[in-house]
């Protein structure tokens, strides 16, 4: 593919008449992708990278060019550490002279990177970091996000548990993703009541004490009782929650949002459990998702996952913006093109909201199949597509 592109450019360059225009068009579009290639969110980061490459392939019809300019992707590993992510972004803007950047995986890293984008006056497209504060009180005009926000997660998940007579305890990780997620979830609840918030370290593997505190708070409550889990990374608590058999012992249910396919395998231990997901490969019916699912199966012998779709969406947003600017990568041109821009993704259309550059997008209310088999791929059934118009996502930035 790259050889064909360079041969075509060489042929154009042979024409003296076309030389000035060809030179301008042939200048590379440099994009830094800063993500967790290693660290606690490694699985998420690698999916995003695979999706980003496939998204650029799809959006450019395999040419990896826009208006004659070749897209060059520069990969950088932040290891899930804010200080490293911050320095990598500064180096990408200052030394590598990238036109824009994508990433990171971790919300903590993203918050450290936001001021760098503002300092260098360059676009940072956040994918897939989730914390509300990224497009909230820490936001600046150089930040756009294709990934969903904590509020979008929370509002869509509230649909599944916010019922009169329901008592909820939350379980989340003690960092930006978990705390922003719980805050947004609390803001989205109006009928049920939250009586306990449990925060555990990001890499926790021993949940015993946290589980006991939650059970002690819930077990004697009347009516429906739910543990709502907000968790990311390689050590999710669901298998160990299933081992406790809380539904049988205390009539305590478990509810949560979507996750990557390996992390959702334990969901099958909770038949009938409902939640809301950002993406599940079988839900969306559109051309981009059909291409993604088909090609991902052919290349990787597996369906595309949660963050694969996110990376794919980020690439489609970038190419859509570049087409609007005729491949002009000037920051102000990009911002003007992207504000209010509607673009296609494997989830259908997304639109960057002008006020905070958050992508308004659908979420998916799912139910774990009653006959789901423990140990198999999560068997999720679509209850309803929750469209952007169905979610009143608050504008949280103060600028």
C-alpha cells in the first residue's frame, strides 16, 4: 500500500508543471498516538491502536492519504503514567512537529496532558479516556473527544437501575475514572438511593474487605438492592462477585456498564443483568461497523472490541475534519472544521458539541441472556439503542 502511494507521488513529481502543487500535497500529516502500550490499561490501549489503524484504512479507502497528503502515525507508550504522558505529548508537539495528537488510554494521563495541548496550541483528540473533567472543568478549546464521557456512561446506565425502592452501593477505582464515574452516576439518579460508595486502588486484586463493607451496608435494606460497578483494567471484580453468590444469599444484584470482551466473560454468571455499553460488535447496523467486524474477524479471528471501535471512530473523525479543511492541518482550521461536525463511526453518527467538543453518540442498553453459559463470551442482547437525543448530557466546563 505504501509502495503504491509513493510510486504515484513520484509520477506526479515528474511533471514540472505539477511540481509546486504536488510538493504541497505530498507533505506528511503527522499524528502522535499516545496510549498505554504497557501498564494496567495495556489491553485497552492495544485495541485502540488496532482500531485507529483500521479506521484510517477505511476512511481513506486504503490509501492512508487525504488530498494527496500521507498520514504518518507516531506511536508513543505512556505506560499509564501521567508524568510520562505529559512529557511525550510535549515532545511530540515540539520535537516531532506533529500536526495533532490522539490519546490517551487513562483518564489520569489525559488530565496531565490537557494543559500541554493548550500550551502548544495543538489539537488533542481524546480517545478513550472517560473522566468528565476532561471535557469539563479541566477542558480547553484544543481538546476534542470521540470517547464517551463519564456522564454518558452514567446517564445510560441509570436507565437500567434507577427505579423507586432500589438501594445502591457503588464500587469503583480510586482515581479520576472511578470518582468521576460515581459522581456522574449519582447526578443521574433520581428515583433510587445510593447509601455507600466504595473506592479501591486501581490495581486491586483482593476485594475481600471492600466486598464485606458493601454487603454489610446492603444486606438488611428493603426492596431491590444493587451493587453498581465502575471498573477498568486487567483485574475486574466480577468473577469474585459471582463467587459470593450474593443474589441467592442476600438478594443483592450486580449491575455495570460494558467493557472489553475478556472482562465481560464473568457477566454470564449474572443472567438477566442489565447495563449500558459504549459498543458491542453485534449491536450497530451500519456500513462502517460491518466493514470493521468483517475485516477484524478476517485478520484477528475475533470480533472487534470496545476500544477497537473507539480508535476506529477517532480515525474517522480526523479524516472527516481533514477533508473539510482540504488537508490543511492548521490548528484553527481544524477547530473550525470540527466544532459541530457530524461524522460516521461504527456506532453510527457522532457530533462534536460546540460547547465542550464532546462527541454526542449513542449508547446501548443491554441484557445478559438468561441462558448465558459461564466461561463463554458475554452473551449480550440489545434492549434499546439510547440515542444522543435521549441523554441530557450536562455541559460541565466553565469557560
